[in-house]
C-alpha cells in the first residue's frame, strides 16, 4: 500500500506552539519543496532541565524565537538528529547562549566531493511555473509527495559536545530520552525516544508529509530499510518528525514506507530488464506524474536503490564506482 501523506499541515512560524503536554514547537521560516512548511524545533520539558531538538537553520528570526520560547527555562540539552543545514546550524549558538551541551551522533561519514561531470540535467528552468511548492509532488489521489525530501546540504561545522550511540540515554525533569541510531537518510541520523510517553522524535527518517530522499554515498538505502525495520520493534505510539504534522499511526505508516520502497526497487529492476540502464532515463518514467523540479531529488533515491542492488550483487555499474551517470545492468 502506498503511504498516505498529510499535506494539510500549515502552522505559523516564529510562534511557540504547545503541541502536547510538556512539548512545545517553533517552526522556522524556511519552507521549500524539501522542508515542507519549515523546520520544526521541539522543546521538551520546562523549568530547570529543558531539551531542544533540532534547533534548525541559521535564521536570525528563528534563533530569536527560540530564545524567547525558553526565556523562563534552563536549557540543559541541545539534541541534533543529523547534520543537514536545515537541522543543526543553530545548535552551537543556542548552546553557547544558554549554557547547554550539544548532543548528536557526530559528523557525516561520507561527505562527497562535488563532481561537475557526474550530474544529470533534467532541463528544469529556475523560473518554471509550478504548483504550490509543498504540494507539487501530488500524484494520483491518496499518493502524494513521494521521495521528495532533499538533504538541504551538509552542515560540516557541527560537532557535538557529547557523541551519542544507539541506546544512550539522557534525562531531565520529567523526561528520559533514548538515542535510536537510524542511518539511511544520512550516516549519522538519530531518532530520540521519549520514554515516559511513547513519543519518538523521528527527524527526517520518518515523516508524515513525504518519504525521504536517500542520497549516496552518505545515505544508504540498505541502512535506511534496516532502520525502518528497527522502528517496527519499538513500542512508540506517536512520531514527531522535524517537518510536518505528528504521525498518530506510526507502525502502519512505517510498514507502508517499507512496502513503497520495495515496490520502487521492483520498478527499477523492471526498467533494467526492459533495457533502460541510466538514471536519467529511469526517473522520467517512474516519476512522470511528479513535477520535474523534484526529479533531481528522485534521481538520488533511484541512485541509492541501484547502489544497494550493486551491494547485493544483483546489479553492476559500468564504471565500477556507482556514479550517478553510470549505466547499470543486471548481473
């Protein structure tokens, strides 16, 4: 079954929202095809031991809104799900201003060098008339915004004060947070489980408005699928992603995401069987009903699928280095 994505979320930016007992959110004004309505920064707890999750992009108005939101609190923990520029840049400034420590997995493992010869030009013009950016990925009814969350660029400056590993726990007044290592979208992605109430802050690993681009080499489709399987073993009852609305049926949503990825992989294999061997040719077929502005992001997901199939010994890349512009054939 295809995931059903929720595009109705439309909350104000730079405003403190009390979204659940002990949980506040401030949304940054950085909407796009790839961040939906903007980065949602979560504030857990109140008083003398407050945690802030994904402080967000380097936007002055967002920073000031966060400081105002915690003016009466003592921020002790600043948590980062992963180091993309829409998530982590304000972590260190916020920690310095409040005296908190920063927590995260650590730097990205495979930040790629830019190779101008390994790109695909889908002929998208910057001024191309488009639908509303948040809903441009709509396909047939009930099947929206597939594979269109871009990485937003790596934040290579952020290094946490405290490096977390899977199962590590942090505690404050009224909350205990467990680090859940979920590589795939990036090699350093963490989710955070709020033990007392069954909440999971799912970052970009699982979102309710869109599935996630997996961009090799730092992103890995095989790791992403394993990380989705890991979440099925957990008892979380609500997911709070960094973009979009909370997910009230997380287990069912994760199962739909897994099925969607498996279906996409079979479509790619079918293309190879039919003699279509390049990502440039595959994307227009598989994403024909998606706005062309999202095809570069879709190409990354197709590429990640193909790299995973190469790792499984099912597919061969012509260059042997799994380039985006390679020809791929079945073994």
